[in-house]
């Protein structure tokens, strides 16, 4: 925006005739940094990746085949198969709900909601701990290690982006702008 809009000597700010303050848009709202946009895109990628992974596991029957492979003595295979199928359905529903929460957090972070950023940091940290535990304790056969590694890499990248100073400053400034009467 050009300097002609404001009067000479008039400070930049929220007056209609003044140019916007540095680091803000025309309406005085803080400008969203690239790191925040990248974090939002990464969260959307995580949601799609999570749903795709759960659906592929459910469709291929990997969830039920794993659980019925070692039938304990005294348990009928039909009962075990029914329980495994119910667990697979619960897993798909949980995966879809997790993706919905991730998308909601991504949209709220895009709006500059600091609480959503903090919740996403906590969720990504917990997922990263689960990833490390899974790598240390589980011997995943064949290519089954690829999905947790990709999810772990996405979590690390998301944590880096959410903890970067431009994202934290954007969320903090947006909260302050909203509290000062911003729409």
C-alpha cells in the first residue's frame, strides 16, 4: 500500500486514511507467515495420509489377518474374527475422527488461534513419542515400517514449523489484534 493514503506525519495504524502498520494487512490483521501456511498444508497432508493408511489397512484386511493369525487355545476363530472386524471398524472411525480434528486444528491455526497451535504441538509430540516407542519395541516385517516412518517425519516437520518464531509471533499478534477489537 502506498504512503499517499496517510497524512504526512500521521503514524501508521488502524485509521482509514493511514497505511497499514508493518507486518499487517490492510485491515490491521497480522500477516500470516510462510511457516504457518506450510504447517497448515502439512497438517492437511497428515490428515489425508492418516485416513488413507487406515482405509488401506481395513480394505486389505491387514487388521483382521494380524489379529486372527495366532488364535489362542479355547477361543473360536469365528469369535476372534468378529472381534478383529469390530476393532478394524473402530480403527477406521478413530482414524477419520483424528483426521477431522487435525483439519479443524489446521484451520484454526491458519486463523491465528494460539490455543490450536499449542494443542497441535502437544498432539504431534505425543505422536512422535509413540513413533519412537514403536520403532524401538516393534520389529515390523517387510514394508510395514514405511507408514510409521513417514508419519514420524511429518510430525517432526510439523513440530519444527509450529515452534518457529514467525508462527508463534503470528498467533500471539493475532490474539492481541482480536482482543483489541479486530474482527
